[in-house]
C-alpha cells in the first residue's frame, strides 16, 4: 500500500521565480500557455485513464486520488498563498485515506492478527467440488482489540453477544466505515480551499 508524505514547500513562489524558462513562460500569450497546459494534461492522465474501468468504486477513488495528487503538486510548487502548509497536510491525509479506503485496509486488518491454514476438502456427494476449510492456528485478537478499544466498545453496544473473532470482524468493518466517513468529511470541509 502506498503511503503519501507531505511535499516539500519551495522557498520561493511562482510569482517571483527567476530563470529564462520562467521569463519566457510569463511572456508567452495566455492562449498558447493554455494549449500547452491542455496537451500536458492529456499526457499525464493517459496512464490513469487507460487503466480505468466502469466496474466499481475502486476506479472512482483512483481517479479522485490522481486528481488530488496533481492538484497538491501544483499548489505546493506554486506556493502562492499563506495556507499552503495546511493544504499540503490536508491533501496528504486525504490521499492516504483514499489509499486505505480503496484497498479496504481496515476491513481486513484483523486478519493480520491471526495465523490460519486453508485446506480444500472434497464434498461427499460430488467429487468435482471441494469446500474451503479454515483452521485458526494462533491468534492475537486481544492485541487487535486493545489497539481499537473505542471501536470495540461501540460494536459491543450494538452487538453484545459476539465471540472474539466476530468482534474483531465487526471492529474492522466499523473502522473501515469511519475511514470512509472521515475521508468525505475532510473533502466536504476542506476541498473548497484547495485552489491556487
């Protein structure tokens, strides 16, 4: 799973960049800059769009993630306003949340706290079919539940009669939902500020 880090904010801003290329770019007619920017935009989106499918939310999150990556890079590189550090932080948090939500990190995290063996047993009535049998060799569910005590309490209020493995399953599901809600809460509250 990819882990995003905050980008380094440059010392100068796009307003006072020196150099021949910066001077030529500023002196170029806006229509030419707009056209060149559009062509550059097409080429940078090609790999993402090539891999896009109309199947599920993973692809929606991938497009949103790529858009925020591009926008974060532009806002940080331009460095034109005083809240660029806040935007850098918020966009990095959103990128990491998207990564965890689209890969369902929290949904399956509890499985890291158990060692299991899997075997296929033939079904008696049909020799061509097999059933998957899972045996838990060892588990560290207490460690997982200690890590997420408040989520465990909330789940136990709603479902008081769960065994430890089922509790871990529902805590993971609850954490995935919390990450999803946090992602969209941040987008709702902060996205309107992300502009250069």
